[in-house]
């Protein structure tokens, strides 16, 4: 497996692959790889000739006061995990090369980029789209892989690709969960053991909702009320939002259908976690 | 010369060229080709194996009340001119395919995109950057050509390419002028014969400024005051702005240097025209 640190070397490697008519799969990550990331890499390995895992903690997607500085970083562990999952290349650019100080160009998605996660974290998706657009321009992938756990991010990236005609196919891979149901996330590392137990409230409230819907409930309000009171019972949790939305544009729906998505964001202590269930 | 109307066919053509290791030059235009555009095509012909001229009147770069509807269009004339100048391909997409109604992703350049032209025309450069980014993603050019007449646009595109790591070289080609000095522009067509004469005020005020600077004037204020009174004398003109700026970021400079650029925008009757002189 190769470690590539510069944009120039990454471009050369991709150009060579393209000349040999090889397909490139990109798994963009911020490192701190867990089984969720590994499932993306496995999928890329199955689909593509060359698998590139990018590791870069993108400062543009963190707001002032968020966890940019303390975000967990362990390149050696990540490198080994990426290799074991089948990566051919780890693209590990230096922040100062890929996010230059005088950079003033941004890619943003209106509407969908401003609600739910975009409301709580105003410039978050602009930072995500800008860096993912840059990665697409440097790595030139045929396919890029994103996790369903970050459902709104995946949908926004799909929107960006369609609107800007990026020649990239987006594949969204199912959420990987711990045995007890907690969605895998690099931020789970922040949780104390008490908080780790409390964090299950996200998964369990989603399960509650799904059970109600299976039993015939069609009204979003009723399901959401139930989820809210469920979360309230967990002393260490503070609900940020809960919603039932159209999975294509994240607009809230009042009547639940097969294309609906239930989304939740909670703080557990100081750690902000998100999760979602597709109803398909 | 080929006429390509769909994104898919354009992509295929570019892919084929790349596989044969041919370089692609792109000249993005809104049609209504004049000698300014032809000089871009000639330059692309000299530099590249495959010359693509895109013709597309981009609704995103016009504000409400601007001249989108009446903007001159004559595809047959443009096609012949592009061919005579050496184009291999005219990419002529349908507006509804390249600017879809539900499109909500934008590329914007802060700072430089909000001053001068960006102040008078608030979403103009966002529209330009978004469509040029799309064209880069579809045509996949090695080099793209822009005219010095739209100096701020060219500089903003260079900024975008650098910030988003587009793998495209930007070449800026000198302004082509009518015999009497008027910068070529599709909008010159709007001018009555009286206005056509009055329009010379842009070029002449730039000449006045250059003469003052050659004679040793270093203070922007003095030169700009002189330009303002020069423009005032022309009854049919209404000054929008005049400025002396750093040619790399369009910030106003108080002391004139070799890297300064003098910019001017005027209304002549209802027609808005721009021009500039580099001092290098």
C-alpha cells in the first residue's frame, strides 16, 4: 500500500491508473478509522481496481468551539487498518497544502445544506462539500463511498455531484453498529462508560419509532413525540433534533411513507451524536 | 467540426481524447462570437490538440432585470465563426439540461467575488463560477481560455481553480479592440450609433489615466478623479465604478505600481460596458 502526501503525486497516480483504464474508488475519511469506514473500504475493494482512502481532518467543516483540536488522530493505526481492509493508496495530505490560508472559494448546497445538521452547524456542509469537491478534483475517482450514518451528508454530496456534473458515482453504504446497536462513530471515543450506556438512547428511540410505524402509525407528530419523551428519560442526554423527512431532500414529512427517514441528533454529555433509520 | 449537445456525448468525446493522450483546450462563451472570442480560439488552436468552444447563455450569471432575454443569440453565425477560427467541437448544451431547475449547488468566491462587478451584480460571479466548474467537470480540459476584457472574471476563475484544485490551466488572452479602441463585447450590439461614439469614453479615460501615470503620477486618487471628470463630460455615459486595484485580488491600491490594474464600468444609455488596462 502506498502513502501519498502531495496533491501532485496523487494526481500522477490517478492519471496513470486512468491511462491503464483502471477504475478508482475513493473513501474520504477524517481518519480514526472504525468498522464503519472499513465496510466502505471493503465495498470499494469489491467494486474498483484502485482503492484510495483519504485521511484528512478537514478544518473547514468544524465551527469555532467544536472539537477540531481534540478530534482523535492516529495515523499509524489508520494506515494499518486501511491496508488490512484492502486499500491500495492512503492519500494523507498536509492540512496546509490542501486547505490554504488564503483559500476563498466554497461549494455550498442551498436548502438541504441549511436544515437539521446544517442548522446546528451552519458552515458544516459547505466545508464538507468544498473539501470533497477538492478530493474529487485531485483523486479523480469513478466511485466515492459514504456512510449512511451521515445520511444528510451523503444526500448533499449526491446533490452536489448531480448539480455540478462531477463524473463520480456515489455509493452509500449501510451504517455499521456496535453489538448493542450504537452506530459506529469516531466520536464514540469521547464517551465515558456511563455516557457510552446513555448513548444507546439514539438507537433505541429509533427502534421505538420503527415499532410504532410497523404497528400502523402514519403520523410523524405522534412518532416524534414518542421519541422526544423517550430521549428525555435518559438523564445524560440532551436532544438536538429529531425528525421524519423525505430521504431525498430532507424536508419534514407529516405522513410517513416508505421513502421516509427518521433522523436524530443528541448530545450525550459534551459529545454530539447522530443516527438515522431508513424505512425502506 | 462536431456539434455536441449532450453532457454524455461531450464526456465521451473528452474521454476518448484523453485515452489518446490528447490535450483539450476549452473556450467557454455565451455565443455571439466576435474577434475577442476568436482570438481565444486561435490561441487554443495553437496550444492544444482538441479545441472545444462551449456556447451557452448562462441564466445563473444574470440578475433579475438584466439582459438575459435580449442577450444576442445566433447559433449558425457562431458555428461558422468557431469553425473558421479552428474549433474541433462546439459544445452547445440545452439550458434545461445544464441548468436544471432543482439545482441548488453553487461555487462562490468570497472577497474578490463581492467587490466591483460583484457589488453591482451580486450573484454574477457565483453564476459564472458554478457554470465554469460544471463545464470543467464535463469537458475535462487541460487548458481553459478567458479574455482580459473581463479581468475580474478571469482572476476569480484562477482563484477558483487554485482553491478547488481543478486540474486546469487558465490562460488569459489580451483584449481585442475595435480600430478606435472600444473593447470588443457582445453587448456593443446594443449601442445606437450615438451611443457607439459615446462608448469610447471607457477606452479614452483609461488612456488618460495611463498618460498621467507615464508622466509620473503615483496617487490613485488623483488619477481616478481625473477619469471621473473625463467620463462626466460624456453626456450619454453614467459611471458605475472606476478603480485602481491590485491585479491579483482586486483590492484598491492607493499607490500605483506595475501590478496595478485600472478598471472601469459605465452605462452608455441602457448598456453596461466594462474595460481595463494592465499597467505591466
